[in-house]
């Protein structure tokens, strides 16, 4: 029997064994699907967040919010202070009306609030920061601007971007740890299913031994069963992840956070890697479960 013929035999026998113990097999497949889904969802969301954070870091801005009592002289003084050090690129003056328009575009579901008189957004100046800006001097410069007459508040994008990057890193680490833990649990579940299935076939295995079948030929179908369960779980996880992404995108509409969560799907390489990881976990579970088993039918008393 050639290798291809052996693989074909393993596939047929593995399918038979999975159907014979379909309830336990379904539990194992769903368990590994859950583990891959958790890990892939974390990778999807954090990947989009990391990409967005990197893009934002290339366009860092400092925003100076003006008090309602700020005079025209105060505005000129603030604009001059923003341009003096040479650390800034474009400087834009944002009126209250433009700020309200931005709010309406970013939060379309709160458009009624933007149209009411209860929401009073301040006038501000926005200045893009150059990458070459001196960090220590920049901190002193910010404090000087904050102390100018007519200035209500000074925001630096770098502060919240650094916090966001740390948060994304923590979420990714936690999610991957949880996903890996579930993957280990799924491998043990598959191991139990494969061992149970093997015991159901003990009499057939005994006959195979009598006719001279090798261990590779006897155990191959069970290893293939573990591999198939893992691959099936990985594929199910990706299908559910795709449906989840589609559902979120449909519900989010034009919300500003939509591209952050579901902007780009996992790359083909990442998808293939996750499915192979699931298959490897299934194969490993099957291999470990049968490693010390002799798979012999009990002898008659």
C-alpha cells in the first residue's frame, strides 16, 4: 500500500470513527472552535487597533482649547506661541461650528444632542507635531501654553496614544493566554474522544494485528481523526469570526469606531496558521492519548 493509499484509508476510517461517536466528536470540535475563535477575535481587533494607533502616531497633534472669555488678542498670542519653537507643522483654528460638525460626523446617533443648545464645544487651535520635536522641551512648552491667558486646556495626542498602545498590548496578551488555555483544554477533549473511539474498535484492531498490520496502519486512523477534528474546529471558528465581523460592521454603520474593530480581516496567512494550529492541537491530543495505549482487546478468561 502506497502512502497516498494509506492516507485515503486513514481518512475513510477516521470519518467512520467520528460518525460512530458523533456526540463526543461534536463536543471536541466545538471546544477547539471556541479556543480558535477567542484567539482569532483578539488578533482581529487588536490588529486593527495597532494599525490605527500607528497611523495616528504619524499624525500627532496638540490641541489648545480656548476659554469662552478669550479675546482676539489671546487667540493671536496662542497661535504665535504654537508657531514659535518650530516643532509644529500646520496650525488650524477650529471654530465652535466646525467642532459641532465634527462631533455630528463622529457620533451620528447623537446628532440631536449636537443640534441642541446644551452642547457647547469650545473653540480651539490644532497643531501637528513634528517627529523631531524635543520631548523635554515639548513638555515645558506645553506648560507655557497652558498658562497663557484665554487657554482652558491643552491636550497632547501622545498621552492617550501611549495609554491606548499599552491597553491594546495588555488585551492582546490576555486574550491570547485565554485562547491558548482553551486550546489546551480542547486538545485534552480530543484526546479523550480519540481514546474512547479507539476502545470501541478494539476487536477490529485485534483482527488487524492477527493479519500482520503495523502500528502505523492501526493508529493512523485515530491520529487522522484528531487532525480532522482540529481542522474542522479551526474552520468553524473562522466562519463564525467572519459572521461576527459582518454583524458588527452592519450594526456599526458609519460610527467612528467601526474601522477600529472590523477594518481589515485576518490575512490569508494568519487564517491558514490558525487552522493549522487547530489541526496540530487535534493531532497532538490524539497522539498523546494513544502513546501508551497497547490497543489490545481483553483476552477471554
